[in-house]
C-alpha cells in the first residue's frame, strides 16, 4: 500500500500514471531517528514476523488514525479487513493500532 493524499490504496493495483495526488510510501512517514507513532507502536508490540505485508499494514494504520484518532475495535477491523497477513499478526496489529491511537490523541 501507499498513501495517496493520506488515503491508503493498494499500490500493486495502481498505475503511477493514474495517480494525481500526493503519494507517501512507508519511507515517507518517519525516519530511523524519529519513528512515526505507528512505527513506534509496531516496534513496542513486536508486530512484524516476515515483514512482507507490514508496510501496507502500517500505512493502513496511519491512514486510519489520520481520519479517526480514536477508532473502535469495529473500525479497526473494518480498516484492516482487506489487509492479509500470512504470518497472522492480526492480534498484535490491533494492539499496536490501539497504542498508536493513544499516542496520537495525547
Ligand atoms: Fe509475514 Fe504479514 S508479517 S505476511
């Protein structure tokens, strides 16, 4: 996934020529010196397994929290409904999203 104007979209199904808005990739949301709150939460909750899906998961979390700083469990589930993780990190993803929500709302 990437963010286009802050909205998470699947980069695998998107032609760069069709994008009119501002594109943000995983590299654009934080740095090794200053992680984004979502990245901090991912580290603290040891979300990553193989890592294959994680840039999309993190960008989905960023997009969700940009729209809703205090999402309900149902809203988190809905936001991630189409983000598959073969390593089944779903429980830790939800914990990290809740932790990141607390960070961004405080
Ligand atoms: Fe391996 Fe999600 S961490 S596919």
